[in-house]
C-alpha cells in the first residue's frame, strides 16, 4: 500500500470516528431528553443499531454509493482528491463536535468534493447533480421533518398529554365547599410500556437508517484511493463501521445533550414521534439514493415535536445550529481545496 493510500486509510477512519461522535446522538438523544434512560445507555443503543445499518449499507444503499462515486464528480478522480475531500470533511465535523454543534457529514463531504473538484479539472463538478440530487433533498427534508412531526404531535395529542401531566385539573369538591385539587390520573401501565417500547424501537430504527445513510458516502470517497491499492469495498465498510462505533462511544456525549434538551424540552410521546419521522425519512432516502442529512431531519423533527407552541423551541440553540449548517460546505470546501493544492 502506497503512502497516499495509508493517508487515505487514516482519514477514512478519522472521518468515520468524528461522524460517529457527531451523529449518533441524533437518533437516541430523545430517549435521554425525555427521561427514558441515561445518555450513556442511549448512545450505546445508538451505536449498536448504527452498526447494523453500516453492515447492511453496501447491499441496501447501493444508489448512495454510486451517487458519491460517480454522480457528483464528472472527471477521473485522483488520490490527492480523496485525501483533500476526507481532510476537509473530517476537519469540520471534528471541530463542530468539539463545539457541541450537530452538523451534516453529507454537507461537509459535498463541500469538500466541490472545493477539490473545482481545482482538479475544468467542469469537473456536475452542478445539476449537486442541485437536484443533493441540495434540494437536504433542504426539503428539514421542512418535511418539521411538518410531519408537527402534524403527528397535534393529531395524537402528545402536547396535551404533556400539559395534563404537569398541570393538574381543578375540580369542585364533593361537598360543594372549597375547591379541591385532583391530580391527573397516571397513564395506564400498558400504554406506558407500549410507548416506551416504541420509543426505543424508533430510536434504534433511526440509528439503523443513519448507518445506511452515512456509511456509503465515506466508503465511496475512500474507495477512490483504497480500491486501486487492493482493498475491497467491504473492507472499507468494515473500517468505517469500526471507527464510527469507536467515535460514537468515545465522543457521543458532546452533542447528545444539545439535541436531547437544547432544542425542545420534550416528553416521552414527543420524542417517540420525532424519532418515528427521522427514521422513516432517512431510511427511505438512503434506499432511494437521496442523501438526506440525519442532522437536519432529526433537528427538524425534534422542533416539530413542540407542536403549535413555538415558544417551547429554544431560538438561541436553533440559531447556532443554522449558522453551523450554513458554514459547513464552504469551510469543508476551503480546507479541501488547500489540502488538494498541497497533495497533488
């Protein structure tokens, strides 16, 4: 294996690790935010289910692999290109994780590919693919995730259940005298067990969908240099899976609390509905080759779980997230361009 291939190998592992740290909370933070379990347990569950998605990604998300292998860059790729894209994406996702900001690895990879692709060859970037197959689904997914969760929350009365649990109704006393306060009846144990099981299931489904969605992208970029060096795609998948798991367990706590409690203080049912939306959208997108950002979908879904009461959403947290999302492609692109200049 050449020196460049070794560098790519290390960068693939680094990007997968910071992706694990930044992305694993996006499906399971609601478990801890709603008080179902502790953050460590939630992250462990997210890591296990993400591993399952990673293993299945080569077979179930082949369209995603093809898109990031051939659909964005039209010219012949080089080892320097792979190094630059991986370095740009890993730098920004790693920095964002340190800053406790959930960002999109998809956006970072796109920015890196465009930044390095513009320098690699004239007309090397397929702008139509970037627009129709990448930017559009990434932006639309936020709105759809918010709208779907909002509708589900209102339709199921999740926000009403939250208020009834916190504010006991006032009823007249039986003797017609002073007003007596009667606490709201506790939810039935059967219903509570069902919601708990459903919440764990949808959190796991989100982790699985995230593995399907993110693994092919990293594998595709690494394959530019590692397949010619003798590695097979499934070898790269194993590398990505192992590094993603390590990153999840070691660094997942940094972003988890921001998503679990920083956007909306949610209850059990609201967390379940947010995860249901996220798992469905990201899973369908991965299978159809539409690279939705788990970051954007999960944040939109969590915000939608607040229902019509927008005052529950933390404006400061959402503002910081939006700023981080807007600077992700240009920062990754600039870093990738600088690295490409040095590496070619």
